[in-house]
C-alpha cells in the first residue's frame, strides 16, 4: 500500500478520520488518538516490506532514545554530537549505498523522519526545546499524514496542535477544510498530474530542423515541470488535509510558485517547508559559523557562499547522482547571483517596482526554473549523452 496513491489507503484514511471527527466534535484532544492511528497505518504501509518496517521501527526507537538522552543534559556537546550522528547516519548510509545500487538501512519516509529528528536535536541543544516527553517525541515522528513525504512540520508547533482542546465549531471548520484539501489534492494528483504525465517523454536531440527539436525539448521541460508541481502539490494538499482532520495544522508546502518574480521568491513558494528548514538549520548556522570564524571579509560574501552550501546539500539530499547534485549547485549559483545582483545593481534598485520590470523578471525566472527541472529530471544529461 502506498500513501495517497492506492485505493486501500483512502479506505483506511476514512476509517482513521471518522473516530477523529467524533473525538474532535466532542471537544477532546486528538494527540493520543493520532499516534495510535499512525502506528496502525504505518504498520499497513510496511506490511509487504517487513525489512523496511524493521529499519523504520529501529530508527524511531533510536531517535526517541537519543532525544531523551540529550534533553536531560542539553548543554553536553558530547551528547549533542552523538544524538546528531545517530539521527543522520541511517540517511547518509542509505544515500551513499544507493550510489552502488544498494539500499542499506533505507525505508519509505527516512528523509522526512531525519528532518524531524535533526530539528529536535538542534533545538534541544540550542535551548529552544527544554523538555520533550518520550510519547510526544514518538507522536511527532510517527504522525502518518506526513510520514512518507512531508510537509516538514516543527515539533513545538505540532505538539501545541496535537494536544489542543478546540471548541466544537473550530474543529468542525478544520474538519471541513481538511476534507476539501484532500479532494483538491486528489484533483491535482490524479487528474491534472495524470494528464501531464502523458504529455512528456524524454528523448535525445533528433535529426529534425533545429528549432523544431528545440521546441520539443522545451515542451518536455515545461510538461515535466508542471507535472512535478501538480503531483507533489497534490500529495501535499492531501497530507495537509488529513492532518487538519486529525487536529494538526500542518503548514502549506506550495504558494503559487510559478508566479515568482525572481529565484529567491521561487524558493519562498516551492517546497516551502524544505526550503525554510534548510534556511533555519543549514544556511543560518553556516552564516553564523562563517562570521564567528571570520571566513569572509564581507557579510555579502558569507551569504553567497551560504546559498551554494545550502542548495548543494539540498541536491545531495535528493540523491548523490550527477543530475541531483547539478540541480543543487545550479540553484545555489542562481540564488547567489540573484543576491549579488539585488544588493549591488543600481538598475535593479531603480526599476524593481515597475510593472515592466516585474513581467520581464518573471519571464526570466520561469525559464531558469524550467531549466532547473530539466537538470533534475535527467533531460539535460540525456541531451549531453545523445542517447
């Protein structure tokens, strides 16, 4: 069974939402019920892949134990580094082994579980989280609506929602909105993405006239980019909708990314929970460390290097393949150039609020974004290889 794809999942989802609706309308907190329902659905997720289920259970147990160990002495650098290494190691092993066509320690949802676990470790060490009960840790990590592919929630916000006692009218509104989001996600993923999936086919450069071949490649890049958006945004809407039905306002993941007027604006709209996570836990930490150790003379240079580090890591997270790494470096370079241009260009400062400039900037941005998707999908690699 696959979440948000197989009919059997949706039957189980309805079965999970009905008790939640009864409890929510009776003004009961849904946190404990959400954990029980999550365990049941995740058991179904791994019923045909028991080894992956064993890895997932082991990771959950190890994360919960290490987080409890750290929260007792959050200032301990030794405990911090051990907990961080334990949180990251399975994902690193999985990604590296994938390069050699293996899948060591891999399981469905490992990336997003790692994001959650690392966030808690870092915030406990920073003193932002000063207490975390074992069951709260488990409830946050195992929450089934976002288990496989996000959106990436934050533990403090999640727990406030999970244990909130809401008036009946407020929960009824959340339930109705959650159901509407699930329906909207189904339309996105099953109908629109399904149609777009049939509209593209990766192919090498043909023997036809130059502009005709170019037009075919552009059509493929645009079709794939739109397919990727509707497929992932559709999944995200359903995950958010299921979360709302269980009383948790999981944050949105997309905000009309194709109307972005520059590449920084794009990353504030595309896969937002990932880009904000990387901003908070990679970019900001890199910038602070670089400034503390005086690696660069100017703050701007720190930012430019931070963008490259941040997005290269994003590409590596997708996979240690040339396509994904190139995608990360490409967007890191675009963000750095955008930052440099906006900070230094008098032309930009003079014209940035004018309508013609915004339209021109949007046209350029959308071409750069689609070129990035062509890197991500392997379309560029296919063209370079010629077969």
